[in-house]
C-alpha cells in the first residue's frame, strides 16, 4: 500500500512539473508596478507578447523571432533614441502611408537585433506623451534570455 501511495504521489508531482514547464512564460517580465499583463501566443518560429492594461487596452506588442522582420524603418519617421535588452535603438512613427489616425502622435515601433538571429519587433500604443515615455523606459529595462526567443525549426 505504501508503494502504491508513493507511486501516486510521484506521478502527480511529475504531471505538475510538466504542466509548470509547459506554462513557463516566454515573454520578458513586466514591472509589478506597471499594472500590465502579457497575453502570450507562442508558435514554432515566434513568440507574440501583448501587454494589456486592467481595462484590456493593448499598450505594447513585442514579437520575438529568429527571423529578421525586414520592416523598413524610414529615417524621416525617426523620433526618439532608446534601448531594449541592452541594445541601442531608435523609435519610429509607423508608416501608414501618410494617414494619421487618432493616437498616431504617440504610436511608436522599432526592430532590434539583440543576438545572432534573434530579433524583437516592438510596437507601442500609448494614450498620451507621458504613457509613451513610460512604455519606452519600461521596454529599455526589459531583460531577455535566449530561451525567450522561439528556435527556428
């Protein structure tokens, strides 16, 4: 009977460990005081992280991939200097073909290569200039480890 009990406990602990490993976050940690949480989608070639506020409004999108997204970043749309995962970058207004929808002034995007064949495409959807600066500072402090980027298969 003791052996059966030990096997049941061992089996349950293995199932719990497998479940925990499968649900391990691939998105970088968000600061606790940001009041944001990630909605994560993982595929074989990328991880998509959407930071949403308590009301469900998306304020940041981060795509981690092993492929260069090849998004043209027009120098005429360059705005602020910043950083991500220890790499320097420039923030750009998105190229919407000359259109400027509501909120356009505080939208930003960038692509940064932070390791060999590892890229981050980041988009910010700030409600105002203060939130934009806060999101830029938050992204500058994010830390990535190699396991955060999906491996090319």
